[in-house]
C-alpha cells in the first residue's frame, strides 16, 4: 500500500532518509516485519542539501511571508556605538524522547464510514481533521479519543499522521481494526526534532555595557517540509529580546529547506533558541567591556513599564523581583568569592557560576488558537464528570482541572472524574502545548461551573443546610439541566504590523548555576542550581515544582549532551538511548532548589495562576553561561583573554577544545 504523501499530494520522489514510502498490513508483527524485509526499492541518487550552510549556498529556502520585526534600524545606529561586536552561534537538534512509543489503533464502525481513532497525540482535533483529509470523509464521522499520553514535548503535535495515517487507510479499506506502533529507532529517524538554529548577530553598546542596537539573522533547518517551521521562526523573532531592553532591535528570519526529516515543534519552540542567541550576545558584551556577567545583565534588564521591541508594555513585571530573590537565595556574592579562590588553587579543574533572568510570554501568538472548551456533567448520585480539550501527558493537567472544578463547585475532588479527551465531547480544540492549557481549559471549566452554580442557586438558597446530592436531585426533579458546556477565549491580543499584544501575559524567573569542569577531559558536573519562578498563585505547587525541575533538566540536556549528528548521506546517526544520551541521575545538579515567588497574583487568569511548562527550560542556559565562565578561567590561565563564541550542545569534546590547555606529558606539568 503506497503512502508517499505530502499535504494530500502523491509523490514518487523520496526527499530524505527516513521518509515513509509504504506500509505493510499483516495479521501479526512478525509477518509484517518479514514482508517489510522483502520490499525492494530502486533509487536514483539526486543532489542533497543537509545543513544550514548548504541551504544558504544553494539559496534553498521555504517562502516565509512574515516580515522582519524591527524597532528602528540597527545598521544606522551601529556607527554611533562605543563598541560593535559580531558573531555567529548555533544550537543543535533535540529529540523529544517521550517514554511511551508512538502508536495508533484505528477502529472502523462499518456504518456510514464512521471511524474511531486512539492515538498518541497532543492534538486530537488535528488528528481528526488530518484523518478526514486522508480518507475523504467528513470530520463528524471520525472520533479521536485520548486517555492519556506518556510524554509529548511538542513531538506529538503535528507529526502524528505518520503514525495513524497508514492504520487509518488500511482500516478504511479493509473494514477491520488496524494497529501500528513505532519502535524507538524508527520514531527517532522519521518524526522530526527540535530545529537546528544558526544565529548571526551584530550588537552595539556603550562602554558601561548598556545595549544600544542589536541585529539578529536567524536561520533554521526545517527539513523537507514546512511543518511548524514558520510558527517556530515567528515565535523566535518575537521572543528574541529575552529579558533585555534594546532601544534599536531587529530580527530577520530564514527557513532553510533541506533533505532531512521535517523538524517540528518542541517544548519552548523557537523561544529557547532565540533566548540562547541573546544570552550569547550579553556574554560577548561583558567580555568586551570587562564587566561581570551579572552586572551587564542587570543593567539591561526590562523594568516595570518597559516597551518590548514590538511595543508591548510590561505591566506587573516581576523580573526585577525574581532577579533580586535569586541573588539572595543563591548567595551569589559569597559563592563567586569561593569560585575565584577555587580556581586560583586548581590548575586542571575550574569552576564557573552564573545567573540569568527570564521573561517568557504565555499563550499562542496566533490569536485564534487561544480558546478552550469543556463539558461538565453532574449525575444524580452527586458525582461529576468533566471533559475538556487538553491532553494529560504527565504534566498534571487533569489534576489541576479537577482542582479548578472542585473549588468552583465547592465539592471534594474525589467526587470529580475525568475520563478522557475526545473530539465527540469537546470539538475543534487547540493542541495541548505552549504552557497555556491550564489557562484555556481551566477557564472553560469555570465557565461551565458558573452556569451550573447559577442553576443550583435557588435550591441552595431554599435549603442552605442541605447537601450537594439533595440539591442535585431537587434540580433534576424540576427538570433543570445538570450538564453545561464551557468556553474560554482569554486575553486581549491585538497586534497590527507586528506591534502590540501577541501573548496573554508574561511569567518571569531567574536561575543561578554553579559548575565544575575538568579542563583535560572536558567532563563537567553541575554543582548547584537555584531557581526562582513567578507563576502567580500556583494551582498545585507540587506539580509546578516538578515541571520546573523537569523543564530545567530537559533544557540542560539540550545545552550540554544531546548531540544529534547526520551523516553525509543523510542518515540520522542515532537509534535510541544507546547512542542518544539524555540526562541521567548522575548528570542532574547535585543540589537543586526551587523557590516560587510569593505575593504576585496574575490578573485575568484561572485563580491568579500562570503557565509553567516551558519557561524553566530556558533557565538551563544558565548552565551554558556558567560553563563558559569556567572555560574562560581556564583560558586565562594559559594567557588567552580574547572573547569567544561556543555552540551548543557543549559536549565534553567541545569543552576540552575550548579550554586550549595542553595535555601534561610528565608529572611536573600536573
């Protein structure tokens, strides 16, 4: 059964290694594998483009309709700056590495073309619409159900048709249930990664380290189809300012078309890569003017009332508070003194310590995506069933939604149950991503609960000492509906010509990280990380702290060890945990403390809470800055004082090469 298809069109050309070319339908896994081994394909080699540099040289780009985001003209301002530095920095691919294998079960109902799909997806409505286009049947005959998901991180947002598509075609043609499961090696080679970024920057600043003008050209490796690349680049352009005010600022984007599997969304997509580029610029500024990294960052940080490069005014800005609290809790001054002493006493091991601020916007910059839906049903025994448009994938979303309903209805949590996420109960929903699901669906649940409370109010007023179940039954006897739908469309997003409010609100944070490197081997250890986060009034501090810790560690893997290489023939040189390393227990910080900023409620959100899933991943860049400081101390020992750029991931090989020390050949050199 051939299934070579892109956007509904059939192709006879293979664009990359890992592209699906056919599907085998069999009654057992063993016979399917045997049949797949019998498939023979004759290829004609064509020229290929694999890297960003090759794409630039070949002028191989996807059309990108979004114009640059410009706040003034940096090129006109650079001649008037005290210093101007230029450079280029890149960040690598990252595999999502969700724990549950990607899979799908498609069950045809053999009645009017109805079909039920169970699949590992963050976006049931996207799966429904994709299946509708693939099979040519209307969406109202397709139900997608999602009980829970064993991790997603963005990798199961747009790439799921690769998993359920073949099963849907086979089930539709054969009239029988069809299941497909990708093993880890196939998943890793076909489903796309975090985009590789290359950022060419130019920055002008004063002698005191104050930024005056910044220009950044961002190039991203999209792969062979556009997928989510335009959204990734738009997000990067909007968030490229990081936590710093630059009076004259411009970002230009380029989407490179290459012959590798299409890259896709991943946690903090576009944002963390752009923030990394800006943090590199701040490092370069500090090196050039000879000031401490934290001094330059504090000097340039946004303040209450500041305007971003797209003219968004920052209100209720907690950035300065997070920064001060992080400096206090981490005891940065004392530890910097200890680090300097350690480095003066040790030749082949060095330590570095760094602190970085974070400003992170929550919500989709595409306005229509910021909507949520919910259904609340109350039964005569007093139990409550909730359905909403979000997918539970280990982030604790269902738990938070039950808490919201419990508080709104004033009943115990054990009376409330969430069965699943389904397109038959909540249609046309937004993907569970962007750290905004609690905002969207929590508000929708509140909307539904308010409707029910309004209906129950007369019975509560009539019998104030009554019980929940008695009020429910009284309402039922009066033929009052005990079911309600809820809908939310939060925020006041208004932007014209790339200016205004792109997002719902901002969350803020800061992190201080201390590391130790072995200058001879390049090995390192994160000794301590202190994180301060503004997340409003947390709905569930236990869940949120877990998200902060997990996000930081996932970001740490991207910054230091998750290196994905592609051979000259286009093969991804990794097949699983044997040759693709994510952080382990031995890699995480030896000491990690998380502080939730107090007394900073958020207006207009669900019980004054804020999104938390993506922001802490960005704080892992503090590891990069600290490693850079340790490498810098090593370079200073051998008489190298010039500034330098470092790409990520900062693997042991890269750290070792950057240290520029000679391997001792005798004991006297130790």
